[in-house]
C-alpha cells in the first residue's frame, strides 16, 4: 500500500506550480487538511472555463471530473454552487487557478499523487 499526499500538501504544490508558470492561484475554501475533496475552478484571464473535482474510482485510480453548474458565464451560479457544496461538505477544498491550461496542470498534480 502506498501512502498518498494529504490534500493540504497537494494544494500547496499546485499553487506553487501555478505561480512558477506565471499564473495566480488562491484557496476559495479551505477544507480538511488530510483527505478533503478537492475541486478546482479553472480560470483563463478572469473567465471561468470549468470546475473539476478530483475523484477516486472503485479501483483506487484518481481522475479529474467536470462538476458544477452548466452555465459558467454566471459568476453568481458558480458562487452558489461553491456555497452549496461547502454547506453540505465543510471538509471540501475549492481552489481557483488562473493559468494557461489549468485543467491539465491540476490533473497532472492531483491525479498522479
């Protein structure tokens, strides 16, 4: 059995990598440090292009799955989604990444650890 990195460590690595690539990342909601669910809001020049959740399948593999509202042009829809999810699961992490190819970068870090 291999040990997995904690959610808090993965978020830290992700934010440092985004900064190293000239982007900006911020934690919108801090979740449970050890094993909280992680959702990434991928942003390109201030415009949300997707919400992606790190999911563990039954066989233990990690994947990055789209989630959230269909209409990503409405900031209020995104905010309401984040509010609902954090009320139901206060252990969840929400992270916003404004960097080129945010989805690929997040999946590379969050789904290989």
